[in-house]
C-alpha cells in the first residue's frame, strides 16, 4: 500500500531560555523526537509561527537546529512574536527584509501556500487588500492541485475572550472567505496562535488550529486571561486518494 502524503504541523514553539515558567526548548525537543518516531516518515513540516519568543537571531538558529533533526523539508512563517527579517535570514525564505513572508511549495501531491497574517508589534493579525490580492492570484495558479493554506492567525473564533480579542476581526475573516470561496481546491486552512486545537469552516473550507509545541491554553470561556498548561503537541495532515484529514498528537505529561 503506498504511503499517503504526510505534512506535520508544529506551532508556537516560543524558543527562548524560559517562557511562562518552562523551558520551551525541552518541550520542542520532545515534539521533534515524536515526529521523528512516527511509524511513517513525514514528507514535510510546516511551522505556523512564533518560532521564537523574542525574534532574536540566536533563537532562530536554535529553532532551526531543532527542526532540522526531523530530516524533512521545513517550511516556516512568522507569528506575532517573530521578526520577519531574522526569520527570513535564518530559514532562507523568499522575499526581502521586513516584507510579508508569502510563498508556495509542493509537498508530494499537495500544494502548500504560506500566507503572512502578522502586524509587526501587535498580537492580533490582519492583512491588507494587496496581501489578499496576492493570495487570490496564488491560489488561482495550479487550481487543480489540492492545496493547504497556512498562516499564523486562523480565521475562526474560539469563544475564549482572551484569544478572540487578539486573533482576526470579523471583517478580516469575511475578506478571506471571499477569496477562499473562489478556490475549491483548498482542502484546509491551518494556523496556530491559539495554543490549542480548534476547528471551524470558512466558505466551505475546513479551518484548523494546531496545538502548541510548548504549552496549551486552557478552555476557560469565562476568564479574560489565558492560562497555559501542559502537555505539548503537534498536528499531522494526511492526504490519500483524494481525501484529506487533520489529526493531533498530544505528548504525555
């Protein structure tokens, strides 16, 4: 039986010496080893933002060394804690300087489109009309190829006030929905930022947020603040015989 296309998704690594009272590097190391230990090797890895907590060159080098252990192509994009210039330099990304990080790559039979949703210096995400035009045009290419769209801020709501206040506005979600509706080859929109698994639908397309490779957010729907807890995890996206699914691996405490 031929192996399906396997795309591992890591998110919100927050690589630094200490974050929220824990060593994020030790947690990411566990996640990396878990991906390496899967029964079937992954075809690629997408990291949906917040690779570091401070955007420093040193911590991007640390993050790259960790991710290279997976021994598969690694595709990254910025989160609200990232620095575009330093991320771009550390991972040899297309574009220049502080420009948005947008690009597409092939992952077996899938096409992965990476879309930059950050606003430098702010936690909430947003995108300009120019950004959406780029996305529309990019999705318009290879329209027969099943496609995954990856960004940091997933276009969904959680009902958790602390997260929904720093994610995407309804207007941003509606603007993306107009683009998504024109491209039925999209199989999923995957993001991070929320430090927890969540799922929704946007213009008929599945939307998925991956768990954090460091700490998760507790589902407290009445609190204004977000509390982080163990354990780390990652997502695995599977494409076989025209079918696509998203699954979650949670590591033991």
